[in-house]
């Protein structure tokens, strides 16, 4: 096969691939400011109480990640992945649109694992915070 034939076929494939942008990419390009504004408003506050056998957490969330209708499922999934066993899980919405998660964990390093789970769950802007002792 000649080099010119291979080059022509490769060029045709590349042109067809580049011109067909996926719908989410085209939408993000068409309206980048709206996406950035929504993502920039994610936030959280984390407080915990330490006991001999467990730690109790209260996490207040706000922004799009708190109002996605999942009732904290993404946060709970990430807490389980980072902290292990989570007990007494509760998530509710406040009238101002914020969410409140309360839970217990027996993990020794639980403030850090809770912080890491919040960071993972709040993507794509990822809330950076410290869980403070009550």
C-alpha cells in the first residue's frame, strides 16, 4: 500500500472524528460561564464531637452538589469508601436549600477521612475544608 493512500485514509478518519464533538462538550463550549458559576458555589461546613468509642459528625452542605436530589448519596458513598463503617446516617434538606448530614464513625482518623470524602463528593470544584472539633 502506498504512503499516499494510507495518509488519505488516516486524514479522512481524523476529519470525521474531530468534527463530531459529543453533546456535553458542545453544550459546555456553548455556555461555559453558567457551568462555572454553578460549580463555584459548592460549599460545606464540618464539625465533629469525639468520644471514646466513636466520633459524631454534622456536615452542612450548600450549592449544586447539595441540591441534586440524591439526598447525600454521593457523600455517603464516599464516606464509606474513605472511613469504612458509617452508622446513624441521616441527610435532610433545610428550607434555604442547604443539606445537613449527620453520622457516626469509629475510624481512628475519622476527621481526615470525612474531609476527604466531602472533597470527593463535592466535585467537580471539590470543597476544601477542615472538620473542626465541637
